[in-house]
C-alpha cells in the first residue's frame, strides 16, 4: 500500500461491501461503516479523518461530494478482486 491511489481504491472496495453483499441498496442506509462520516459529515467517534480524504477537497462539503461520487462508482478492479477473494481457499 505505497501509493495514495491504492489506499483510496481499498477504501472504496471496503465501503462498497454492503452493496455487494446486498445488505442495502444505498450506502447511506448502512450505519456500520465510515461512509456516513466521510460522505455526509456525520459525527462518528470511531472514525479518524484519513489524511488522503482531506486531500479530496478544500472544504468539508467539497470532500464529501467528491467522496460520495468516488464511492458511487465501482472500481473496474472490484470484480477481479471479488473473484480472487472468493476463489482463494484460506
């Protein structure tokens, strides 16, 4: 995890897990992740503001908007990761 872009991709993959698992149809309906804190500024004592997140915009509103859009779009690598994680025995 040396590159900033990998951190962001890993975060997006994790944030989208409830969608892939069909637990919710909209991530704002899943309260057990950092999504509400980053995407909507909802206070959460368990979430420390990520330094990469801070770089997404000049203001909290800008960062939240960029984050929502970023997470909304599925990474092109997600299906490949899903196959690897599901098909790899532990």
